[in-house]
C-alpha cells in the first residue's frame, strides 16, 4: 500500500522536508516574510571575473555569495531553448569564414560564430531547418517520435534520483520548451512571423508533434512520481510586449498547452496536489500575464527591468503570482550606492508580500564587476 505522505502519493510532512524544500514551498505558497531564497539566474560575467583573478567555480561562487540549494528538482528531456530532438542533428562546420565559422548545432540551425568559440555570446542565426512540410517531415518530425524507446534508455536511473528528492520534499518540476520557443527554434524568429500567416497548417502540424512528445515523456516521468510544477521556457516577449498577438497565442499555442496540462493533472499520483504552472519569458511580460492566467499561471520570471517590468508594481497588481528575477542588471554595474537604493526599494515590499526571490533579470553580464555582484548578494542575504 502506498505511503500517502511520501512526497509522491501525498505531500511529505514539513518536519521531514529538507530545509531547502521547505523554503521554496513557503515561497511558492506566497507566505509573507518567509526567508528569501539565495539563487542566481546565471552568468555572462565569468570570463571577466576569472581574468581578474577570481575563482569562478560553482563551489566558489556559492560559498562567496551564500547561494543555496533551490529545493527544486528539475526533470529535463523536453528541451529548453531548442526542440527536444532524439537523435540530435550532427554538429559540424558548414563553412570557414576566416575569423568566423558557420556551424550546424544540435538543433539543425546554422550559426555564425567566432572560430573555435561557440558559447558565451549571441551568434548570428543564419538558417533553421524547417522551411515547409517536406523539410519538417524529412529533417525534424521523426526526431520527435514519442515511441522511440531509445529516448527512454536511461529512464530508470534518472527517475531513481528524482524519487529520492521527492521523498525529501523537493518540488519536482518538469521543464519543457514552450511552444513559441519551440517554433522559433525550428523555423527562425523572423520566418515564423510569416509562416503563422502563410502556412498555419504547418504550424499546427509542428505543435501536434510538440504536444505528443511532451505528453509522452511527461507520462513516463509521472509513472514514478507526482509533479509539483510544469515550467515552460517561452521567451515570447520583447522590450515592447508580446512578439505575437493574443489571438495567435490562443490559436497556435493554448489548445496544445491546455491538453498537456489537463493530461498531466489527470495522471498525478497525488490528485489533490496543486500543479504550479511557470512561464519564463524575457522582455515586457506584462501584456501576457493575464493571457497565461487563463491556463492557471502561478509563477513567472525573470521580469526584465529595462523592458518596463517592476516587480513591486506587478506584485501589487497580481498578489497571487510567484515571482523571481526583477533585479536590474544595469544597476548592478553602477556600484554599491545604486545597488543599495534599488534593494531598499524592492526588498522590504516584496519580502512582506511573499512569493518572491531576487535574481538578476537575466544572466549577470560582463559589465557587472565581481565586487558589485557580491555586494548585491550580500544585500540579498540581509533580507
């Protein structure tokens, strides 16, 4: 008989939870004045910091800044910024351009990069694999076959760790590439805008495959445990709002999202557990918050300040929205006085509100010195 309080068939008692799990669950419950989670979004600054003589290993950064275990266990296998292909496209050099090279990445895209360096900067995206129904069928669709058992070859080993974490009270989060990010990775950001008008049937064909692969992999994972969260990497906004219209979001994305979320909820071992729905998008997310709330949006990140996102204002407007991010990377570059002014405006309000933890509103950029970043993290620990 199943243990109804084992973290899988029922929530683990708080007294048995790992401290990190208890902390993140209090944040997700929007508990006023709950302890602040010490986590960072990511880094584009490590090369600079290392050149200045700092140890930028994960262990060193965590110790120097007081970063913590998040209390969340992320299930992968469903993409993030690229479609969850299996097998991947072969990575290879397509063209030598002197100081640069054109490289085919694992998602089948042609990228213009510095020769011998393919990360740490934004490449030029020259080409994407899907041009029409033929290229979709020939190059991509078969790589998203949910019945390919080779995709699940290491399932038992991966799930053993996930089950252990669930039994410690960790939140189990299924990370998934959102539909917009997925379509963009297949077709290209500019080309997608045209295709939404010119070939809507192909868009729906691509989204049907998105649904079937995400539903199948999630179903396999759910045989072992109960999800606490479904987390979409969406990036559907830019600095002036949504990249596609609300009508397009409802036509091309939401029917598939609703089917997936309904299916996941129907398979939960613990049917009473709330399934948090998180959306991550850069840019000005304010226009899409009420849209995604139609599907039960609970959590959002990273609230880019340069695009008009103020977590204090948005937090008051949506008191039931869990929020992460919201720390202006431009201010972090200015120095301690500017950082103090920002933190003293944001943190007292958001800590009293609950449901928030601060991170840089994108990866910490190279303009931010190591000392400024440590000062920011010190101020976070004070709260």
